[in-house]
C-alpha cells in the first residue's frame, strides 16, 4: 500500500502544478498586414505610470502610431516612427520609444528590440492637437542572406510593436514582410528620441 501511495504522489504533484500554471497573456494580434504600414488599436493598458514621464505626458488613448518612409544607404535603412496627437489638447512626449519587430501572426517578438539612443539631456516635445513628432528608426539592410551581419538568421515579420516614450502600452503597426534577425543576440536596429516634425 505504501508503494502505491508513493507512486501516485509525484503524479498528483505534477497534475496540481500543471493546473496552477495557467495560460500566458496573449500578445497583440495583428488585424491585417499591408505594404503600407497602418496603425491598429492598442491592447488594454496596464494602468502603470512611469514616474519619469514628463509633465503633460500624452495619454495612450490619444496617441496614434505609424511607421513611414524607408530610405536606404550605406547598408542601412532609416524609417520614421510617427506619433500623432488625436486629442483635443496639447500633450508632451520625451525620449526614445520602444520598438521591436513581431511576427507569426500572433505578436511574437522576432529577435532583439531596437537599442534606444537617448540624448544626454532629452527635451520635451509638445504635440498640439492634431500635431505629430517622430523618432528615427535605423536598421541594418538585412536582405535574404542576413546582409553584413554575422549570425543573422533572416525572417519576415508582420509589423512593429511600438511603445511610445514612457508608456507601458504597446501599439501594433502592420508592415508586410518587414525583415528581422531572429537571433536575439544580434543588434540590428536603433531608435532615436522623438523630435518635433
């Protein structure tokens, strides 16, 4: 009888732990992909507030995000991550946003996020109602063979996940077949601070 009890106990523990594990929180799911990037709605905000945010920080609910332009040169590609104030009052952004490429049709991050390049003394950028500001996203021109990067395993993403500066709420911006390095140890993107347009 004792042997039977000992045999069942480990199984019971495994089943108990499996039942408590729960399922992971879903990532933002792209609603569509297109050659011309377009913003989609943000997932639910966490309610957290960054204590380092500037006074008058733009609320997540009034910020629309897009990735536009694509200029190549010297083995790199530059794009603009554009933040537009859709609210009725002016608001402020300061610093570099968070940017990563996502794919697999479910918001999975592909490779490393862009390295944020902050100014020593970042300035507040005021967005009037309807106004916009942008940050320059620079990425290595990867190509199908990985381009000039060592250990780059090229993959095609569905678009970008963008966190406005000092925000904990991500916005998905669709962009069909955006190239990425799937190896998270490879740095291939940088993002600068927001600047007035």
